C-alpha cells in the first residue's frame, strides 16, 4: 500500500506508535544526560523522498543527518535530520555546554550518532513489540551537508523499495535549555512489505 493512500485512521495508528517510541527515546536520552529530556510528535506527514529537502527548508539549507538501516524481521531505513542550528542547540542541551560553529568535533559527532541510535532503537523497539519481532538499527552514519545532498545520498538505495517517506516531526526540549523547542525530522522509510506488516499489527488494514 502506497504511503500516500493511508487513511486518517492508519496515520493515527502510526502516530501512536511514534509517540510510544519517542517516549521510550526520551527516557533513554534523559538517562544519558542525567536530566529530563522531553520529546513530542506534533505531526506526521507523507511525502515523496525527492520533496523532503523542501520540507526541511530548501535543498541548500545545511543540515546534519543520521542514517540507519532497519535490520531484523522488517526492512527499511531511518533518517534523522536536524537543521544545523537545531543540531548545535541539541548538543548544548546534551553536553551541558554551549555548542556552536560550523564544524562538528569528534565528541559532537559521536553524540549525534548516539542520539540517532537511541531514537532508532526506541522507535524500532515499539514497532517490534507491536509486530512480535526483533528490529534493530544498523551502525549510524553521520552526514553534514546541504539537505539536497544528504537526501540524494540515500535516494538511489531507497528508490529500490519505494519513493515515499513517513515523516515524524519531532520536537526536543530539556530543562537546562534556554530554547523551548529544538526541531528535528525523523523519517521512517519502510519497504512496502514492512509497511503492510506495521499497518496490520496496528489495526490499520482490515
């Protein structure tokens, strides 16, 4: 079933799964930094992968992305993308120090990869519980480039299984942050068979 043909009820089911997964991720991030980190999912949208850069503010906007493959009983990819300014604000929250500039040092890169791993693991844990199967993320890869280049980098591989993405808009906030909202985009890119399994388990497919 193409993603753009999902009903409102099916999108609601996917949003509920997303909220559960992000709730688990918030707990894991809070434990990582020793302080409260909140995550919320204000909306879920469907888009063709080629349209994703426009949703992120344009193909030339510099972003930081974390790419992971879904391994186990279902297949697909996960892409976590932050506008550069949001990524540095998130790092300031997680590392409890001001992070800014144009270059990611090794600690910052490692921290963002770990954030991607935590979010992907928590989300896949929620999906796996629903599906009754084990789902794990691959080792995360980091990309720091213009949005168009980051998305183009994965388009060829993703187009083998489909050209649409489920975009889970995600807002981060932390008690130590002077910024009430740090926005990122969590893209779930399942292959068609895996999407069918998810929807069936969620009661979205008769």
